[in-house]
C-alpha cells in the first residue's frame, strides 16, 4: 500500500520536525560544502524547509524543489518570502519518472526522508543520477526502523506493527541499504554516515508529538491499511500508550549517503 500524506497538517509536521534535536538540518548538512553558485535539487521537497535552509543559511542562489504533491507545493510556495522567489522554484513531478527537462541540470541533488516513502527507491536513485551533471553529487538522508522499532511486550501492538511492515509497499528499513542502492544506481565514491537516534526523555516526548501529528495526517491511509476505523484507532491508541512507557525502547538509525556521478 502506497504512502500518501496529502493532508494539510503534514506541512505543519514537516516544519516543526526540523526544530527537534533528531531532525536538525544543521546536523545533517553542516558538514557538506555547498557553494552559492551551485544549482541544487531538493528532491521530494515537501513544504520546502530544506530549500529555505539552503537559501537562508547557505546562500545557494538556484534551488529547484520537486514534489509529487500539489498540496505540499502550494504550502511550500506560501512559505516563501517575496524576495526568495527568484532563487527557489517548485515543480510538481514524480521522482520515479522525471521528464527530460530535469536531466543533467544539477550540481547537487538532495533527497531527505523521501526514499523511505517510495515503492522503488532504486528507480528514484537512477532518475536522480540522470538529473545530475557529470561529477554532480547526491546526498540522501533516510531513516532505518523509524516508528516500527518501538520494542514492546504488548503482543497486539507487535502484530499491528508486523501487519504494517507487510502491507506497505515502501521500505521502512531503506536507510541501511542506501550505500549499495546508490552503487546500483551508478553512483561512485559512495560513502555514508550514521546517527543513532535513541528516543528517551525530551527526545521521546518530541517523537511522541511527531507521531501524533503523523497519525493525524495518516488517518485515511491507516484506515485503509488496517481495514476499518476501529482497528486503525486501536492501533494508534496502543502505539501512543506503549510509547509513553520508558521501558519500551525506541531506537532507530539515520543514514546519510553521499555519492557522485562519475
Ligand atoms: C517525509 S516528506 C519529506 C519532505 C522534505 N524532504 C523534508 O525533509 O521535510 C516526503 C516527501 O516526498 C514526497 N514524495 C513521495 N514520493 C514522491 C515521488 N515519487 N515523487 C516526488 N515526490 C515524492 C512526498 O509528497 C513528501 O512531500
């Protein structure tokens, strides 16, 4: 079952997420040099939070944001200041089959929390390879085990989580596969870094709030996945209750993969 998060509230979640310690843009991108003259693609830009960071914090003057959701792009456009509209342009397109006009255009492409939502991550990586100029660079940021790594003795919740992993057609463990998927897509000099995300204390409270917002955006998706309102609501209730218990661990990994078009 495919991921769809067209709900308006998803933009609020994406905007708030970057203020949480585990999702700070600086933590993910401060180590990369991005020159202001580069042409940068934000692939799967959502509400445009990374596009605005690249312009405001890194001075990049030509940024294209691509997303398949027109709802998300409308929100992204509204969040731009008038003076930023020359530097940032948004396009509605499907990353798994990009039009020829996007080929060989970019010095850097960034896909942040996108491959974990697509049915065929390799197909998207091949398209991003095509979109780069010769020598261009891809930075992919994806989580591995987010949400489903909650460890709980509650058998009913464990069954729900297994059902979810079985039924979705995207990969909740794509993070660990980034390096070899990037190689298969044709990238060279592939390297990666990891961050262990151990949700406890303040970080657990932030992740719980993030999860409540995910559920609010995912209502119709979860109803369809679990087959009824009643099962979907029971799943959400159980998840949030088990997440409150400090003895139930929630630890997942963030992978940051980098590769070049040789
Ligand atoms: C979790 S959001 C991340 C948004 C943004 N990169 C960020 O870091 O806030 C994933 C985004 O990928 C977009 N997306 C998913 N599949 C896509 C596809 N095949 N083509 C284009 N965009 C896609 C969704 O619409 C959504 O906006």
